[in-house]
C-alpha cells in the first residue's frame, strides 16, 4: 500500500515508518523537523543519539534493502506543496502524526499555546481540505489522545471508544443517541485534539473523507524490532520536563540516580501502551479502514491503566530509586480512577506488551546505556498550567 | 463601561457599537476591514451605501456628541498589538464579532475554507490567550450561531440553550450529566463556531476566563434607532449569494422584481432575529456577566422560527414577487422542524421585534430606496457544498 506518514521523524512516526516499510508498504515520510527544532529551542536532546533523517534512511536501506522516501514539508504552512504531493503520489493511507504533542510545552507560554493551536488545527484542516481538493479517497489515520475524554465523566463506567450512548428526554419520551464522548481536555495540546475530532466529523459527513482517530494513552518504551536493528535507527527518548512522558522519565531517573518525580500524590490513573504496540495498532487501523460515508472510526489505543504512584513504586522496587513528591504544575484531580475500553484492537488481534515484562530491559538497554548523555537540569517540569 | 468591539465595522458589530455608545459606554472598535476587502474580492457591495469608518465615526460624533475610537488591527495575526491594547485599555467587556461569518463563502474553495478556519480559530484563541497573558478579568461576549446544534437532534424537543441534560448508563445505574449540546455544523463556517465553543470551555475551566456565547439565528433587517439617524451611519445590507442572508435577499429580490430564490423545497425551518434585537441582546449579555469560574454562559439569540418557503410566500403576498425553486447547493435536509428555547433573553427583558411588523418597512425604506445599486448578476448563490 502507498502510505504517507506525516510527522514520520517523531517518536511514534519513525518506528511506524520502519514497521510499515518492513511489512512491504511503500512508505514516504513527510516531516518539517519541528520536534528537532523545538529541542534546539528548549536546549534539550533525546537521551538516545538519534541520527539525521538521511542517516536513518540510508541505514534502513542497508539493513532491510527497502527504500523509504522523505519530503521536507510543513503541512500547516505549505498547502500548495501538500496538495501537489497528494495529487502526484495518490497515497492510499495517510498517517497523521504531524502535531505538536507535548501538554507541558503547550502550556509554557502564550507563544507555545498559540503555536500549538495554529500548527495542529491548520495541519489537520489543510490535510482534510487537500484530500477533498485532490479528489483523493485516502484513509486518514490520525493519532488522537485519551486526553480528549477527561477522566471519570461517567462514574465507574469504562471510557468507551469515541462514541457514547446517551438518553435525552423529549415530549415523545426518551430517545437514545450515540454521540461523540463529551470533550474535557486538560491542556491546550489536548484541546487541539478535541478540535481535530470535530473537523474529522464534519469532513466525514460533508465530503465522505475516511478517517480513523486513535486515542492513544501514554507511550512508554523506546525500541521496536526495527529500530533495534542498527544504532542509526534508534528511536528518540525524551526525558525533559516538557516532552518526556511519565514512565520514560521514571526509567531514566532511576538509571541516573535521580529521585522519581511524582507530581502531587501520584494518585492520577492513566492509560499506557508500549511503542511496539503503537506501531502494530497503526498497522491494524490501516488494514481495517472505514467505508466512504462512515463517521470517523475511533479506537482507544492503550493496553493497561496504572496509577502514577504505583509505577513509581514498581520502578523504585526494581532499581532502588527514591520517590520525590513535587507540587503538581497541572490543573487536574489529584487522584482518579480510570477504566478504558479497548476491545476493538484486541478483537483485531493486538497482543499487548505488558509493562511488567519490558521495564527492566528499558532501564538496562536504553537508560543506563546512554546515561552519559543526561542533562539533569532538564529533568524538572517547569510549565505551569496557571500563573500563580 | 469600557468596551472593545472586535469586528465593529460589520453588519452586527457596527450597530452594536452605536447602541452601546448611545447607552453611555466607552466604546472602541477594532476591525481589520476584512469584510470590505472580501467585497472587493467577490466584486460585490452592500446594497446600502456604507460610509468609511472615518466618515461613520465623525457622523456619530456630530449626531450624538459621543466619541467612538477605532483601531485597525487583525486579531488573528497581530497578537503583540492585541496584547498591548488589552494591557493599556483594560476593557471590562470585549465583544467578539471578528470572524468570517458566511457559510457559502466558507464553502467556496480550499482558499476560503482555509481562511475561515485559520482566521476564526486564531482570532478566538489569540483573544483568550491575550486575556490570560494580560491578567485581565474582561467579560468576553462572543457571537456564535444556532448552526452549532444542527437540526432535530432530539426529535421534537426544543433546542436548549447551549447545554443539554443527558443520561448515561453506568454499573451503578443511570447518571445524569449536563453536556454541551452535541455539535453538528453544516458548513466550515459553522464548524469554526463549534471549535470556538471548546476553546471557551477550556479557558473558562483552566483560567477562569468569563465568556458568554450567543448562538444567533439568521439576522434580518438593516437599520437600528442609531443607524437611521444619519445616512452616513447606515448599516450594511448584503444581498449577494455568499454574504446575503435569506430574508434580506428575498426583500431585495422583491424590490427589484427578481424571483425569490428558494433552495430546494424551502422546507428548511430556521431561527430569525431582527438586527435591532441583536444589539439589545448584546447589551443584556454585557449587563449579566458570568462569575469567574463559571462555565461559559450560552444564550440562544433568536426570536422566531419560520420555514423558508413560508417567508417567500409572505413576501410574495406583500409584494407580488414570484418564487423560483432552485437546486439547493447546500448539503442539508430538504425540510426540518425546529423548536428553540430562548427563555433567558426573554426573562432578562428582551421584547422581540416581530417579522410581520417590520417587513414592509425594510422593502420600502431600504431595498426600494437603493434599488439602483443592485447588481443582479451577484444574486445567485454559486458556492457548492460538494463538488459534483
């Protein structure tokens, strides 16, 4: 299948590109290197030594004898080039990772809030608009977030996959309706994914664009069977206070002897998935496209839920790391329960990588291996949700 | 009260500025003249001869002895100037009309779709972001649209004001929840107002920005008690296929002897409000602000519902105009029923201007008076919702 991967240099995009290339698909990466540029701005770098795109692609060619193409293009800004590309390449699937994806970065300042909204909304809208203008029947697979739902909206009922059945009172009695789960985003970044949802719904209704939206949990892990084949293929590992996700930050902190930074009590329950499962989920989504005229298909892309404090304790037990409770910079409930439905991916064959199995591998093979690259001053999270 | 009116040169913005100035408020208009520039692009002009902003403001000074200030600023693009303005002027209320507001224009081409999304989303988000950065406790009054709801979602139950009560099943039994009414926009323009709603909800929650969102019906009429005081104060009257709204188009068509252009059967039921009531509603909203920490207040700003065909018949009866059924360029139900709640404005003292009373005044005093300015080639609606 001819596949475009927008944001194919990123943490999820790069291993997805390799996985789909290995499976025999004709993959083209589109990326404007925005995350590498934000790294420069924030004066941080991936714990793992990521190679340049040219090095990555030539290493992949050598290792697999497969070619991945690369186009340097900003889909939020270069509409005409995006349109030409779609008209010329006629991809059958377009995987859309091309959004600013860190909640703390999106709350850092007016500049980063505005960049996140402007970039993410225009990226998604340009893509939908160009697909319609190019008269292309491509399947859009978009990376959403579990954060569109908020937590605990319907008590102890599991968070459903995108749509929820509700009843409304009318003069003729109660009616049942299936609606998009009400949005309750916790940051400007998460908010942009709730805006994406409404744009997908409109373009699916008006223009029959085929969309699958994947509401992903927090990703952990670094390597996939493909990225591990050559060091030049290694995936990025963010440990800084903006882009580092909680579990990967703990792994690195344990390796480097830094106390595990738990925000508040750590009673926040979150959904998780290993990066190896992310790439498999994307493949499953591509192989199960919506029909024209369907409303967007929505899957919850996660495999387990854990309380943050339990993860910290688990890693503390495995490694001897201490736990440090810091004031929570986010505006969120100090604790919550969480049950999430993920039947669709399981039914389509996903076999989850469980957290208990992979944790020590990550500590030993990734965090400890690159320990000399850690800049400890970049560990604290400094973005505040509200100015005090 | 110190009031900023963003988009204060427009069809709703200008009469609002005059009304609030007359009521003794200290009014500043902010506008980038985007609608006048789109007029140039579309080669159309207002049926009424609208004066320049300088002429408008000096006429108002002469007539009322009151000063309205004007700042030429694009809030979607000039964030730093917007921020400085808020910091310096410290307005207590900010009325936000600064969005591209024609559904047909928003569906005309990729360029106009993209402009509508980029302009409207960034205008609203820049405003919210700047209020937070300026640490300003201003009340934002935003012009939304009845079009966020779609039509007939809950059978014959009236469309509630913004929020709807639903029940969800949980393991502990049924829970009641009040949610934002599910969005079902019918055009890219209407979609942007559904995106606005989610941004308001987030900034009200995270930063306690005080927001009132007014979901307005289709506005008809031209003059208000203020715009009629001097011809240089006259309000704009759009009759072209993009910006003209259905009732004003019929009035002009009747005056000029053009058949009334009904799209499809005309069975579409829509909500209406006279421009005189629009300005009163804005005043009522300003005088009844939310408290800090409230979720956005949402009012339905409309006074009557009518089927399009019934309006055409009424005007046909009054004027002798013929009716012409054209193919509907929009993707919408050919007919629908509509019941809308508007109790909040009525409870706060709004006394509706009924359609039956004002219609012939509009035909005689506005449409017939400026008949020589009509360009009949601009009457047909040419934007298609779907490329055939």
